[in-house]
């Protein structure tokens, strides 16, 4: 009991209770920090309302003077789920939160939009479109650029993904990474084609995941997906071929020695060395990305 009173005393003494309260949702743009100019406020509100009417995707902006000791990721997720952003049956909400005192920002994405607006894309938007402007204290430009990039990705604009890739990785970096991962893929692919059984499947699925998560960030989203599906076809074709050869080898072994002889005719080879092939109201769960300037 004394510990309970001690806890209440500490809470009352600090005056912070259970942390920063979730603010009231007043619209698509909630500028509590007062960093957005009136003209930009009206522009952002208009384009976000129009986007929501066309797609039902609900993109909301929140700026705060300070997090008051709150963890950025936890508080953003709490705001998102308290406001219940996005349609209930689609979970298609996005929250862009800016904390001025801590110089931090985050893009929180609902479950339904995570396949389109990935953590990788959010991180790229923050690094290349928002942080450079924020460092110059130009919040209008940074917030507008980040918002437009988010909406372009949600609209299925493939060009924005390539633009973000070029902005975040210079040509020399992409050449080095591309050469390294190409060599690694070729090495692992030959290892897979020359092996069989559990090892083949394990290595193949590992390489499949590597291509899916890494290559779009090096070669671009479209090229990365093309390489992924080419690899899947080669891998599954090799596994199917290995399985056919294994079944044929098993059939030969089972048939040897059981043939019929006589009159100079022999069925079956009479010999097997045992060789052959072997083979095998919306919610967010924390998806998004954070950054600082």
C-alpha cells in the first residue's frame, strides 16, 4: 500500500501524469506548433481533403511544440489509434507528426497501406524531402514536399519511387551496391542449382527474401521486382527439374533386377549404383519510419 501512495505522490509531484495527452482531431492539418503559414495551411487542407474524397485514404498532419518526454514512435502510434485514422474496413490512414523541440518527425502508416507506403519509402521521404528543408527552418516547404510525396506513392506513381532512390543514393553508391549484390546473387544461385534437399530450399528462400527487400532500393522498384520474379521462376524450375530427376532415378532403381530374361531379351539394366538427384476503422501496428533534423 505504501508503494501505491508513493507512486501517486510522484505523479502529482511531477505533474505529468501518464504523459502527453492526445490532442483533439480538428481536421487534416493540426498545426499545434504554429509552424505552417496560413497560405500553406489552406493549400495542404485542400489537397488532403480532395485526396481523401478520391481515394478514401486519410492523410493527417500533426505538429507539436514538444513531445514533453514522450517516445516519438509510441506517441505517434497512440495518436493514430486514438484518432482511428483511415476507413475501418481498409485501415488506410497515414499520420505525419512533427515535434519541433525534439527536432523529430515520423510518418505512421495504417495496416492497409503498408504494402504501398513501406517503411523504406517513408524513410526516403523523410531524408530527402523533409529533413533538408527542416534544417533550414523551412517547415512549409518540408511538410508540403513530404505530403505530396506520400500522396503520389499512394496514387501508384512509380516515378516518385525512382526519384526518391536517386535522391537518397548517389550513382557511385548504387554502382557499388549493385555490383556487390549481383555477385552475391550469382554465387548463391549457382550454389542452389548445384545442391539439393533442405539446404537448397533454405538457401533459395533466403536469396528470395534478400532480392525482395534489398534490390528495389538499389536498382529501383520496377527493376527489383523484375529480378525477383525472374529468380523465382529459375528457382522453382530448378526444384521441379530436380524432383523429376529424383523420381526417375528412384523408378530405375526399383525396376532394376526385376525384369524378365530369356531369348536374349533383358528388361532392366541389372545394375544400380544408388546415384541420382535429390531436392526439395483503421489501426496501425507501428509501420512507418522516423527521422530527425
